[in-house]
């Protein structure tokens, strides 16, 4: 995905297992300033985060040519000085990482059932 300050984000994919490949444009999403993203281990979900929220998209909805609607989760209650990354674990946990403002970084976990 692109990381820019525009009101939209471009999403790309690479062939599975490729060390070097031409990226394929998948979608342009009406979401601005993505700070991090990940794909679930089973490939069914794409997670993106902004400074304010976590967005979870079904991969099939992103690649199906229709308007993809994410599940949105507000992150205001997560105490992070600078919100940055996200990772989806096989164990049903979503990991949120942030850069610290001089005191080190932060790690928060959210348990969720992706279905």
C-alpha cells in the first residue's frame, strides 16, 4: 500500500513467494494516511491502520472489483504516543506497535475472531 498524505491509499500485491516482482495495483481506497498494514497468515484479511483507527478488509472484497467496506475499530483508547504498525497473528491476536517519544516504543494486543 502507499503511505501518503492524500485522501486515498493505493493497494498493491506481489506474487506469492516472489523475491523480486512487478507489483500489481489492486485497489484505491478512500482512506488517507495509512501508517501500517499486514495480511493475515491465511491470506483472508488485510489490516491497515491510521493514527485514529484499525481497518480490517476481507481480501476477496479488495480483489473482487467492487467497493470494499472495512470493519472499523477506533484506536483512541490505545495509549500510543505515535501510532505506526499493525500485524495479524495466527493466534487471533492483532498487534499494534507505536514509536515512543523518548521512552521507547509501545506494543498493544487486541484479541479478535476474524470470520
